C-alpha cells in the first residue's frame, strides 16, 4: 500500500551525518521560511551570526515545531 505523506510530518535531521552540514541546514531553513511565510533574511542573518551551535539553536527556535534534530 502506498500512503501519502502527511503535511504535518516533521523533518528528521541527523546532525552527525551529511544532513547536519551548515549548508544543508540553511537550505532546510530557507525552504521552511518560504513555506511558512517567515522572514528568511532575518532568520538567515541570525543563523550566520555565530558558530555552528548558534546556527542549530536558531534553527530549533524558528522551526522546532516542524523538525526533529538528532545528535
């Protein structure tokens, strides 16, 4: 049986693998920003204003309802 993906399913991201790269996380954030109507420029600036840990913190703050991060 083939099921449709529910629109309320969260995105699972393993931070220890290739999906944990800063470039991938920025791409996820940009896509979600557009889908959710959030201010991408502000989020992008905040994510890039510090180190990798800051990037992950901002991602979680902004999109924690839509993603699950594993480390």
